[in-house]
C-alpha cells in the first residue's frame, strides 16, 4: 500500500466513525446540534480524503477541476439559500426536495457510468465484475428515479400544488403501479443482460412508478413517505457506491438507509398506522366519504373572543393544542404573547403536542421553539392526556383530526384507533378555526358538537391578537 | 476491493444503521430525518469520482457536474436546514423558570 491509499483509508474510517456518531447524536435532544455539525464535518472530510487520493495517484485534470468547482458552487449556493430562506412551516416539503435531489444525483452517476463506461478495456474484461457493475447501475437508476419523482410529488402535495386525483383512490392505481413495476423489472434484467438501450426505459418507468406510488398517499401520511424516501436515497447512495467502488459510500448509504427505515417505523407507530396501510391504503379522506364520519353538525356553539378571554382569565390550568393551522397563520409568536400574559397571572400553561400535529412529527416543537416557548412546557400526548380532566380551558389552535373523539368512540370511523388528545375531558374547549371545514382527513369532528366546546371563528393570528387586546382590557398580565 | 468484501461492508453498514437509532423523541423526528437526508447526499463522492475519471469526455464531465450539484444541494441545504431547526431547541435553557 502506498501513501495516498493509506491516507484515504484512515480518512474514510474516521469519516464513517463520525457519521455514525452524528446519526446517533441526532437522536438525542442535548447532542443533536453538535451531532449535525459533526456529520457535516465528516462529509467535508470525506471529500478531502477522496480528492487527496486522486491528487496523490492519478492526478486531477484542470478540466475536471473546472467542472467540480462549477457543480459544487451552484449546488451549495442554491442549497444554502433555500435552507436560509425557507419558512419553518414548509420544513417537510423542503426536506422532501433535498431528498429528491440526492436521489437524482445517484441516478445521474449511474447513468453517466452506463452511457460512458469509464474503464471497461476489453483485455481485463471480467464477466463477474461487469455483472456486478450492471446490477448496481440498474439499482442506482431504479431507486434513484423513484426517490426523485416520489420526493417531488410529496413536496408538490405538501405545498398544495398537487391534489390527490380521484382515480388514484380507486383500485386502478394498483394495476397501474404493477404495470410500471413489471416494466421496470423487465428493463432492469434487460439492462443486466447487456442491452444498454433499455436504460432509458428503466429511467422512465421507475420515475413513473415513483409518481404512481406517492400520488395516492394522503397528506397526513406524507411525513412517513418522506422518511421512507429518505431511506431509499440512502440505498441509492449505497448502490452508487458499488458503481464507483467506494466503501465509504456503501457504509454511509447503508447506514442512512437502515436508520431511515427505523425512523419510518417509529413514525408509523406514533400514528398508529402500519407502513403497509400508509403505502397501499390510499388517503383517509377517500374512504371517509362513505363512512358515518361525514355528516352535518347539529350543535355548534360559537362564541366571541371576549367570552374566550373571560374564561381564560378565570382558569387555573390551560392546555394549548397547536396544529397545522397555527403554522399556516404564522401565529406562534402571537400565541406566545398570549400565554406569557396568562402565566404572569399565575395560570399554568402547557402545550399538548400530538405526535403528528402539523404535517410532520416535531413540526410543532420546532415552531413553538422558534417563538421561545420553554421546552419543558411542551408535553407529549401520553404525558398530557391524563391531565385533561383537571384542566379548565383547552385552546385548540388549528388542530383538528388529532382532537377528534371519533378515533376513540366510533369504530366505523376511518380515524378509529388513531391515538388522539382527549381534549373533551377538559371543562371548556375553545376551538379557534377559520371556518367549519374538515381537517386533513376530511372527516367531521365530533368534538365541535360537544356542549363544552365553543368555536371561535377567525384566522388564528387575528383571533390571538384580539385575545391579547381583551386580556389587556381585563388587566391580565399587567403588573 | 473484491465484491464479497463490499457486500460485507454493506451488511455491516446496514446493521450499524439499524442499531444507531433506538428511541427517538418525536421532537427530533424532523431534524433527524433532515440530518440523515443530508448524509445521503454522500453520493457527491460518486459524482466527484465520475468527474475525475472522465478524462476529456465532456458529456460525462457535464453529467458528473450536474450530479455533484444536486448532491451538494442536498448536503449543504440539508445540514443548514437541520441546524436551523436544532438552533431553536438549543436556546431554551435560559428561559427556564
């Protein structure tokens, strides 16, 4: 072994170790931020290792440098700008977009190697080696394409650019996807047999498969899908590692792939959904149209902000239930002002965080943290549920399905079995909502009909602003 | 590096990944996903290899460069966005009552 090889080996080893520590650290609140930086450092280290290896062995042509610099500057710049500019509310779709681009990268590498074989000189042609090469190229293309189109569809759906087309909820979609899957398998084996012309067929059908599989999935399940696609992009990276013969790529890709799978599983558990039903069950709203869940509200009590303020003033314990509506209205800072006033008046305030509140697990935590809500006041569902009977007022802010008692009481409801927050146990529930529209699942919320529930109609931010005014008038929090 | 060895690497890497994440608080689901996602941009190494080995083949250089761009978009954006999310958790202790 010569020096460049040894150096690269040591650097790669170090990078793998740091990446593993990074992933590990990211799963604990205390170490998460450092872990993220550690992983970023490991990634830069791996680039240095690779470049130094080539500099020490074959050298890097000027032409190559130019293209490396162009690619890295453009990619990094766009990535950094997007990461800085994007609002916290669109985090899920941003992750999906990044993820899709990672898949695209693996796809392009495999495509490049397939179209322009790098070192396939006939004299040292090794059948076994070329077979592996072709298999890994095909896997990279297949998984990379699915990751890319799937992620883009997920992003478009979360952004509201794409809705769920009706046909994707019928059985037709399974047939269509099976056709795509079979077609990609055929292309896959044809490609391995050395018929490189089918490569474009593989690219096209696996892209279509990515779209066909993601399109029918409803918004509430999107985080799970993004996590799964994230796992795929790890697999794509690992198979690209086989293509270019890089152990570091294989280890890192396999790690992300496996960790992503575990995370997907954890998320599914939080929603009481199985991965199979997420992937093949279609979206909840489609099933609900026929179930008992849809129906008219009979007993809606609407109330003014003033009444709400009066009740809050008299309370001892208040639980806030935030949801996607809060994120959309960007009302987290206003909410924080309200709760500050209540706290100054000696009222105990906690936030009940449903595992899937918002559009992604952890979404609400991030949002509330942005508004300086102390971490200790955020309570997870299992912790906070026993507290509701002893609570005076619950403020539901833009959450809907996660507080629907149907999930507990109505076995015919599509939501049945999903863990929910038992807000109806509290003495008074205020639901701040723009109108009577259904939640993401499209299901009627029985909570709104209950006698202890009052609706305060309006945009979350506006209502909260009014609430601050009313509380001021009542002298709450003025010291 | 023989194929069998690479398979071992794949196997051990997967096992490591399975072990790394045991219990994750829901708070960290999004940042963890986003961080892991940034790491999956490690394909930038493959793109780099492609560019270095392309020689004077211009179409291959372009493909490699575009691929590198996509990968770095994923890596740089992913780490920044994760850091942004995590920064929000970290300034908490001061406000403890």
